[in-house]
């Protein structure tokens, strides 16, 4: 496995899997690339079980079985950035939902560095102008009551045009190109993303006030009317806050209810956000 350092992030023009190193204070990020893979999350989970180091980044040009939260399929046709970062934080399993927050804050920060007014739609989407730019799926492996490792999977729409999205998604999906008019190299997004991971990693692990404040400050969901679909059906309320465990606090009919990401779908009352 070849290992190098590249400034500004790696370009994804290799025709075979390689290894690169991107220097970070958290850990040197070992970069792994595949032209095509079923899922970068599955790849990262398997490599995590095989003792892949903290800071391994798995990137693919295409995914044949990409997936999102609630087992939804993910469009991975080669026009986006599909990557999964493996981390080995000293973190209890109950705190693992903060990994999704970390990924969302980092993606949002990276998008803003390119001039996009990005925000977070609870729990795991990054949006621009109310349209989805990125989806996030974080998974973990348990070691007793602690996390052995976490994988932060992200799919960023990079060079899609409106017609590249399936008809049912065109009204609420966007891409970096559509928003900026520029065709950025995927490495130009990876670099800022890793910098944001580095910036917020310690705060995420510790559950610091600064980290929660950063997440809440990027969250477009708060203060809005939302529609929640759970096992009991659909109901509406006002999104009031996010708790430290990642749950969304919704006030409905005078009752305060905690909504957990693994169980429900949350959308704006009158649209996607």
C-alpha cells in the first residue's frame, strides 16, 4: 500500500486502491480509495474489525449499494463525494450519537468554506437553501459498554445538475456545482472537512459546551414546525432544542417529547426542511 502526503486533499483520479496520509493533530489520516465499492461504510466497518487505525478515510468514486438512515438507498452514480471516516474515540456507546453531530458540523463547515450558506437539518442532512447537499450515516461497533470504533459516512452532492437527480428528489436536492457554478475537485472538499473534524473532535468526545453550541448554531430545524413520523403515526409540533444525547425536543399539544433519530422521519410541516 503506497502512502503519501498531499496538500489540499487528494484527487480521485487513481484507477486502483491506494493509501495516502493527510497530516492532522487528531491523527494522521490514512486515505484509502476505490473506483467502485458496494458501500464505504461497509468497507470501513470491515476494516475497523480488521484493526484499521483511527483516522482511516475510505473514499469511492461510485457506490453500488450506498445507503442512508432508516435503510434508505443512496444515489451514488459518480457525481458526488462518497467517503467514510473511521474514528476510535474513547466514548461510551450512549454518547455515540455525537459522532453524527461531528460529521454534520464538519460537512457544514467545509461547505461554508467554499462559500455555500450550509446548515444542518436534524438529524443527519446538510442543506443549502432548504435543499439537501449531503446525507450522513454514522455507525459503530461496541466493545462492552463503550464504542470500539465509529464510522462517519457522508455523501456530498458535488457536480450533479438538476436533471441528474431522480424526479422525486429534484425539488429538494442540490449540489456544490449548482450552488456555486464551479466544478470543485473532491479533494477541495475533503481538505476542509478534515480540518473541521480536527477542530471539533476533542469537543465532540468530551461533550463540550462549545461543541454543542456550534451544532445548535448550524441547525436550521430549531424553532420550526415539524412533522414527525414514528411507529405510532404522524404528528406535528415545534422543534425546540437538541439534547446532549442528540435527541430532538419537540413541543406538541403542550407536551414536550424527545425524538430519537433511529426511530423517526422528521420534516418541515410544509416541506423538506
